[in-house]
C-alpha cells in the first residue's frame, strides 16, 4: 500500500508538467481562462487513470483509478458540449478508451 502511494506521489510531478505543456502547446484563445483548462485537465486525469488502472488487484486503486476515469469522462463530455479544442478532445478520447480497456482487462485478469 505504501508503494502505491509513493508511486502516485512520483506521478504528480510529470503529470503537472504534462498539464502545463498541453495548456501552452494547444492554446484556445476563443474561450475563457477556466474553459481553456478543461481539455488539459481531462488529459491529466485520463493519464492518471491509465497509469493506475492496471493495478486493480489492489482494492485501494479502485478508489484512485475509477473516480479519475469517471471524472475525465465527465470533463470530456463537457469539453465536447462546449466545443473546446478539437485536437485535445481527440487525444483525450483515445486516452480514456485506453484507460477503460486496461482497467477492464486488469479487472478480468485479477478478478477481485
């Protein structure tokens, strides 16, 4: 359990850098500042879920992986409804599908 927490703490740094990179690499000047943060934040949440979904044999990761996956799906739907940044929406859709498939495979493999 301590190893999982330490791994997640190590992931926070690269995920913060990824958020900053995506925020400045794909600017969307036509929307407000808060709405501009939605697609990069969705990417970060989907990557977090993808990185933790394979560890479903630890019950603790059900509390880490699934909520972030659901939150990223909700934020992706919000970005689609507001028509925000089509490049990042496409990347986010692929990340969410990959996280869902990895979670489903690890659930079937480890069968908690």
